[in-house]
C-alpha cells in the first residue's frame, strides 16, 4: 500500500510538472501585462524599464525554470494586477471557493443520491420518469443561464435571496465562512444551487444506473429472500454497493465543480479563486493564472488520491487484494 | 401570472421603500457598488479612476474638484502665483488632523508632493513640470515649476496628502512599486485627513468605511453618510440586479438598457450627466500601405476623401438612439464641451448620406470599396463592442467591408501604442479640461515625449510646433487661437471619426440627493438624504 | 402421508406480460412437501423450476405475477399476502439458498453483519445476542473458528465455505421450509456432496421441508425423497425418487434420466442427448403436450390436448401413455386421418 | 459475439426500431432535433434575412419586440430583433448552424482521434498504451472548459488577427474535440483489449492480416455501439461547451453569432424587458441540447442488452 501511495504521488508530481509547463506556456501567448500595469498614459521609457524588471525579455525556458523553482517554494511571484504575492491572493480567496464547492457538492450529492435511489426503486413510476426527463433539462441548460435565471426569479422578482457576494461572513480560526450566519447562508444558496445542479443530475443518473445494476444482483435477491425490509435492502445493501463508482465520479466532479466555479463566481460576484482567475485573464495577470491552473491540477491530483484511498475504506476486497499484491 | 408578478413587484417595492424609511432615521449606511475595485490604497501608486475614488473618501489633496467639477479648497485654503510666475504659493488649512491623530502641516505637504514625484509613483507625470517644493512656514508651501505653469492647480486635484511621520515610521517613503510587484504598509493601511476612515477591506470583495468623527469639514459639507460599504460588482447584469433588489443603494454604472427599468422602479432613480470622455475611431492615414486592408500597395485611408466618406457613412443618431438608448451626445470632435477649445462648430457632424459618401469613395478610386480590420475593445467603454458592430454595418453600406476584432482592453490598447492597428476605437478623457492634453497625446506626431497614443501616424511639423508652444504660452488669447488652429486642421484632415461623448449615469435610491460628477468621482461627503 | 404438508402448491400459474404477449413460465403446477421431506425439482434451464421457487417465496420480479393458483404454508395461504406480511415469512418461515454463493453475499458487508441483520429482523434479539446466535449458526454449518471468521468478508472464504455461510443465513431463523435453488451448481465437484449432505442433515434435524431445485440427477438421487420433473412450465412427472429416477413413466423423464450418469452430475452437458431438439421458447409452446414435437412416442392426441397428471405406479405423470386407454386413444386419434 | 453490423441489423429489425416506435420521448426528441437540423441546414434558403451580412442591417431596427412594428422603420419581425437590428429568427437559424456544425465536427474529431488512439493503445499495449493513457490522464486533469480556454488562448496568440474570425470556428472544434477524446479512447481501449484476446482476432492474425486491417475491420465494428452512445451524448456536451465558451467571449465572433453568443448578448437585456433577445436563443439551445440528450439517453438504454 505504501508503494502504491508513493507511485501515485510520483505520478501526481509528473502530472503537475506537465500542467505547470502548459499553464506557463499558454500565457506566453496572451496579451501584454505591461499595458495593464502602466495604464494609458505611460511613457516608452517606463515601459522598457518595466519589461526588463519583470524579466519578460528572458528566453521562455529561463522564465519557466525560474517559475518552477519559485513554485516549489510556494512562491508564485506577485500579481501584475494587484501587486501582491499570488500565494497570498489565492489563499485569501480559496476558502470562498472551497466553501462554495463544498456546499454545492453536498447539495448535489444529497439530492443526487436521494433522487437517484428514488428513480431506481420506482423505475417505471410516473414521478421517476418525470424526474429523469427533468434531469436532462438540468444537463442541457448551461450553468450561466441557470445562474441568471435564478437571480432573476429569486432576487429581482421575489426578493428572497441576495444576488451577489458572500454577504456576512464569520471567522473560524482564520477561515472566513458563510456557514456561520443567516445572511451568509442565504448568500451561498443561489450560487451553490447553480453550481451544483449539473453535478446533481449527473450523480442522480449515475446512482440510478448503478443502483439498477446492483438491484439485479443475487445478493439483493438473497437479502430479500431473508426477509429484510425494503429499506434495509435498498439502503443497507444496494446503496452501499452503489457508492463505489459514485465516490469516484463525485470525487472527479469536485475538480470540475471548482473549475466551473469560474462561471458561477462571475455571475454571482462570488469572491473566490475562479473570480480571481477571470479577472486575471482580463488583465493578463500571468502569475495568478499560472498559479490557478497549477492549483486546479494539484486539487485534482489530491482528490484522485483521496478517491483511491476511499476505495480502500469502502471496498474490503481491494483492501486485501492490495495488501496481498503490493 | 401577470397579476401575481405585479403584486410581488409591488410588495418588493414596498419592502424596499420601507427599508429606506427605517434606515434613514439615524445612521446612514451607504451600500455602494461599481464595476471595478480600487487597485491599491497607496494614494500615489496608481493613476486610475476607481483607485482615486476610494482614495478621495479617505485622503485629501491641497485642493479638490467638487461634484460639479469645479476646483475648490481642500487642505489648502487658498493659492496663487507669486511674483515669480514660476512659483505657486499654497496656504494650508490649520487644525486638520489625520485619522491617527497627527496634525497636518507643511512638512506633510512637502513630503507628500515629493513622494508623488518619486520614480515609483504613478502620479509623477502630473508633476513633471515641478522643479521644487518648499516649506515656507508650518502652514505655507511654495511649488516652483520649470517654466510658468498656469494650469498647475489642475494637476493637483488627485495629489493626496499623507502624514510624514506615520509613513516614514512604517517604512513607506517610496510609493508602492506596482510595476515590480512591490508592497508596502500603505497598500493596506490608511491614515488620511478625509471624511471617512477605513474599517475593513477585502480587495475585489468588500470595503467598509465609517465617518471620521474629527473631520475638519463639519459644517462645510453635508456629511450625512456615516458608513460606506463598497462592493465591486463586475458583471453588469448582477450589478443591476443588486440595485433592483435593494441590496445596494448606489451604483456608479447602470447599463444603458437598464436605465429605464431602474428609473421606473419605485424607490429608485437614475441621475445622468455628460462625462468628460469622447469615443471615436482612429485611422492610419500616415503609412503608404497598411496591412489590415485588402488593397495592395496603397493605403485607402491615406486619402482624405475616403476618411470623409467614412465619416459621412456613420449614423451617429442611430447609434445614440439604439445602441446608447439616448445616453450619449453625438459629436463631430474628439473633445467634450467642457474642454477649453471646444466650439459648437467643431462639434457639428454631417447627416449620414450614403449616396454622397459612395460618390466620394468612387472619386477616390474605391467605387468597389475595400476591406479592412477594425480593432475594438469589448470591456472598456459603454457598449464599445456594440458601437463597433454598428459601424461595421454602416461602413458596409458604402462598400467598406469591416472585419471586426473585438477583444479585452488588455489586448486592445497595446495594438494602438505599438502602432499595430490601422483602424481602431479609442475613448479619451481630458482631466485638465484643456485641449493641450488631447493634442499632446493624440495629434502631435509620435516622439519620445509626445503622441504616444497617436495611432493615425499623422505627422505635421507645423502642427507639432504649435502643440508644443501651448505649454509655455501664458497669453490666454494667443493660446486659444493656436488651439483653434490645430482643431481646424484636425477636422479638415478628418484625423479621427468622432462618435459621441459618453453620458455618465448613477443609479440610486430615491431618497439620495447626489449629482453626477463629470469625472465619475463620487465624493460621499457631499451626499444628502431626504425622507 | 397422513400429516398435512408444510407446503402445498395448487394449480400455480405465473404470468409475465411482455410486449409480444403473455408468457407463462409456470403453468398449473401443483405439489406438496411434508415436514422433513426433500422434494427435488428437476428439468432443463427455463423449465420453470426457479420461477416456481421464486413464486413460493414471493420474489417474482415485476412485471411477472402469480396469475392464479394457491400457495399454502402449513395450511395458510401465502400467495396473496401483503408485501409486509410476506416479508415476515421470508427468511423466518421460508429460507432460500441460491446458486452462486459469491453472488449471494454482499461483498461489502462482513458475514457477521449479514447474519446478525437477518437474526435481528426475525428473532428480535439485541446485537450481542444476535452475534452469539450468528456464531452458533456458523459453527453449525461447519465453519471452523467461527468466532473469528464472523468478521471476515465473503471474499475471504472459499466457494464451499461461502455456500455454508449462505445455508447458515437461510436457516438462521429456523424456517419450516427451505428452497434451495441449484445450491451446488457453482461449486467444485469435490464439495458438492458435502454441501448437499449438510443441507439435508440440517433440514432433517429441524424437520424443515426442502424444495431442492437442480438439474443434477445425481444430487436428486442421493438427496431427494420425491422428485418433480418440470418441462416448459409444467410438472410432467412427480413421484418417489426411486420410481421417477429408476423407472420413469414420462418419455421426457426417461430421456432426462437416461442422459444422466447415475452418480455424478459432472456430465450435465451430455444430458438429453438422447432427445433431439430443445425446449420450446416460452413464446411458442406447442399445443397439447408441450413435449410432443420431441417425443419419440408421440401420437395424434398429444398435439391436440394437454395430458393431465395421470397415475403411473406410485407416481403421477402428465402423459397420455399413462392413460389406461391410451391404446384406444392412439387408434381413435388415427381414425380421422384415415378417413381423410 | 455477433458483429456490429449483424447486431445493428437485428436491432433495427426488432428491438431498436420497436423500442423507438414505442417511445414517445424518442420520437418527439427526434422530431425536434430533425426540425432544428433542417432549419440550420436550410438557413440560407429559408431564413427571412441574412444576419451575417452587416451591410444589409439597419441599426434603427434594433430592439424591435416580436410581432411589433419598429417605431422608426415600421418593419415587423416574427421573433423581434437584437441590439444590432438583426432579425432574431434568422440569427437563431444561422446561429443554430454554427452550434450544430461545431458540435458535430467536434464530436467527429474527438471520436476519430479517441477511437484511433484507443484502438492503438488497446491493440498494441506496451509503451503505446502507456503514452496514450498518460496523456489521457493529464488531459482529464483539466475540466473541458479550461482545456478549451487554454487551446483558445494559444490559438489566439498564434494566428494573425485577420484570420481570427475564420479561425474561431475551427479553434472551437479543435478545443472541444481535444477535450472530449479521452472518453472515446478509454472506452475503445478497454473493448479492444477484450476483443484482442478472442479467437477471431487470433485467426485473422494467423492469416497474416495487417494490424490495421484487423483493428478497423474486426475490432472496430465491435466497439461501435458504445461509441455511438458516447457520440450522441458528446454532441449535447459539445453544443453546451460551445455555448459556454461563446458566452465567456472566447467562441464564435459577434458578427457571426452562435447560440451562446446570442445568449451572452441577450443576457444584458434580461432586466429591462427585452426578453426575446435572450429567451428565443436560450429556448432553442435548450431544445437542441435536450433533444440530443434524450436521444442519447434512450439510445444507451436501447443498446444496453441488460436493460432490454
């Protein structure tokens, strides 16, 4: 198992290096940071001086090696736009994104699993068919459109929920959280639903498919034949066996939740890393963009690792197989 | 459906107005939103509108522009040119205290102005003419310029005063080195003399200010706002939604299409005023051949008839009516009316005449038209991309096939500065309210010091000399004649295709009394509330 | 047999509506099983054996349903109970053992979890007691070191051991009736005999009735008291094991027995070589006796009229040959042909 | 295992066609999709206006509500006009054309790339497999939207400004296609590894058939079922990805708007009552994506033997 973990970590580092190179290269081609920094009225001399100071005239490999060396030390340089350390900017905004992703993942998983189980158990019922068809609408609606419509209905027309920002936040041990106050909870609701809807339909459909598969298994018949209640059969036996693929997909989806937060955060002005990224793209703020892409890569790798480890917890067969073969 | 919707709206409006009534009894909290945030709190590190707006609430200069754009005293009570025409004398206000309790004196003024002239300052160009700043006594300061500079006060309205002791103690004598990613204490801490003090700030997210209890201007300004909560909301639909749903009280940039809705909504109003900014197209008329067209070996834009024909094809009123919903002031010159040098004659523009324009095109040898690329920003001016799109259609009617390249300002502006575009959109504001500023940047041929934004490649030694002479010409009448002469050339050469002057609009709760400031700089100490 | 049967199935019909018509995988099946008795149910795949077992325990997958007939457990009807009532019977009064022990056990739960859960549901014991009971159940089916193995997962057992666990699970609540659906098919030949012996011993000891579904005549010969032979959803012959195996009356049974080496079931692939053709699909069951197209001794009546179960020695067989006047039938049946 | 052709034949004869006729959802979805596709393909012939020809536009027609006469020009438009005076109906038809073209081309590109790489990886194994699958691993690290933005950014930096408008469509196809190929590759690779070990492949190999002939002649037909399902669902994904990218401003140019571009423009006018600019393109996009999704969903169930 240790060998397995080490191998995965090495793989992850390789992935990160490639990702780092791609993200670095990509922004070599985009825009000119100098204009954004100096504004319209700067002189030629200032521009030349700035290009030199930023090292923008060095060959690309030199810039990249410098970039990796600094990144390893957690130093992604300074934001061209905000003139502050990138690591600090990201750390400052990460809680907002993680919290949004977390809440929407919870919503997506809770609703997705419940609806998935419901539609699987009542496979041919009217309600189940309706939910299945409706879920396709959820998959067919782009995230940005959902966000705009939610704002239109719940903020502008009904005036029930805030349309932007985090509202009131409460600090727990340096982590600014929305979950500590009523206003904060109200503020996180619309963005979390917007972000979670697509994932919810995915999870729901996945749970349904897996559940139908599991319900065909002999051990479910056997559990029924032993006189277990429908609830015990469906939730005690079937659901648990459904969870393995659900955990994988949900884990992988968490990465895309954080990435899709770009769209949601910009619609709801949610002050997270996605919003930071979009603003950075506008200002061609290369250090922030590069760090963001690396962050997404790192998050994905970590999530993958956690998913792998979760397998061990959920599925006893893997535990002994891995223990035996490695 | 409709009736329930209406009743819900009515309820929403009712609660909104109820909320206004309850909050306006004692403490007036102003929830303010605009598209962008301040870039830094260091008052000398950025020369940028939104940054200055926030700084103006906290810091003050020797003088300031009021809500009408007039220069009024701030930390200086009066100023005048001394017997030496190169020296301006400023008498400072006495008994002013910084938020930290330090008294404001001539030492602070000298220190602040010198700080603003340091290499890392973004304000140094505005003080380029300053040779020296001297303390005369504790409450008197002299500024000596290289030559006589009658417009010096115009350049001091955004020149903020910091406390010397506090700044030095916190090791921030040099302004934040933005270009080099620098950081100093002043970037996130403030200590001004202004009407408001910083409570908390999360950049791009939320900034909270409260009234300064010891403000010197009590009695001079209304000072009804006791707390400011400032949230940048970049997405315009979200920003409007926030105003409509009553989550903010005041937004600085209402999208033109939502003005009517915001104005019509119970409890909200929109106030408007012409902005000090003109939107126009520039054309490369100087090069003998250009790359962005489909004509080999020739530059169609070099022919003044082509430029005139294009000018004639633009239907400015259609743009005003449809694209800008009436929220613009069509013009034929690239300066707004409050700028010295503007005349109604200059601002006249031709009625669109496709037939005549086509005839001129044929005259110039382009009866079949030509194709050209138009570079356009999509995140800088009000409806910039839509204006460009409209122009594409209009120019298409005289045979000019326009290939639109709309992109963010970060990519657009370098094209102009690097002379990589032959046809582009630009907007220009005139903070000193004088034509000289425009000529320096947009008309003078491109040299080290001048014409850095002149994308037309126009070069005329006679005009260049005239432009340079304006800086030192103290005789107002002669100076104005020169300005007029330059404008005549610009217009007859059709150097630019002016579109319109932007109209600023601020959306706010009904009970707020606040006029639009022509530089888009709200000073909240002027804001009043009626119940 | 004078005592009343534990299980009594009368004219049971199972129907599955499909878009191409209504299928009848079980058609007019009747049999009884007494306490302590083992009834073997044999036949080829698709004959309706397993479906009959499922019908008895009330686990027919929708849209299938019991269309008519009765199932009585110790005299009380159980085919028309509400799901919740039926659930109390399953596991508690009727236990069931499936074919594949690996697939029958939930791989994610320990053996103990699954045993305790069953015991708690039916006997209302507290957890600690249920666990004791579970260990005892495992010991009873011959799992060594049961107190340790109880916390193992199914994949940690061998196939034979797993099937012992499954039997322990089926018998955990001491049911009156056990349905064993091909309990040895998925196992190694070496352990098949042990498992069958275990099942038989436990049921004997408890006086439980057993319905042993299999296509392995060897298992039947060794274990069953009586045998029911099924073909195309119907019972074609039922009677004491000696008679049905040793001297079958129905031509299908004859073919079935003839194809099977008397002692071992490993020649399953060889079975029915003597009978040409294959079992009809449920959609196209021949008229009259379903077996007649394959029957070497079929005559005219066979494709017109389905034979009832007719006495033949101490067995019953659904074959016109067993009719005392079958000679007459043969002649009368040929008559019209002659006229034509 | 029966070959795909046989299976498809059987399916068409019986189950698939039967299930199709019996499924009102599938029928409705197909009808809607067919109508939209016809509207897109025939747009130049049946659209009332050509919104891509700027010279024919009259700005004064801008913001005309549906079925109402414009206050300046007096013209009437079925679905109203947008901010540039373009007929919304015509613009939707032309936009549909772009959305569908980008979607179909991206799916084809992803499928061809993914199937080829999957076949190669599955058939040859070894380092080919390692390389392809590692690339897939890295690729899948990034959600498709980010990959698309990345490719878009690079392409934007590499192409001359003049060519950008023409390039935009191809860049969209490339970026969406590149972000989706992994799913085909993984599916095909797995299926190929299973097929490879079967007798008929060994027989073909003994008969000295070239690996390519074996892969495309024997293995490929057997993995077409899942690929078909992936392709249908992928089409919906591609259409939405295109809309999202265009919405974010990195997609179809404003002078040749796709549905996503139209929605981006229309969003600005949602609050002021000019709902038709957002509403009609949004409903069209939803109908398109939904009908394709419904078809894909149904197809997956219909081709899945276990669910039959």
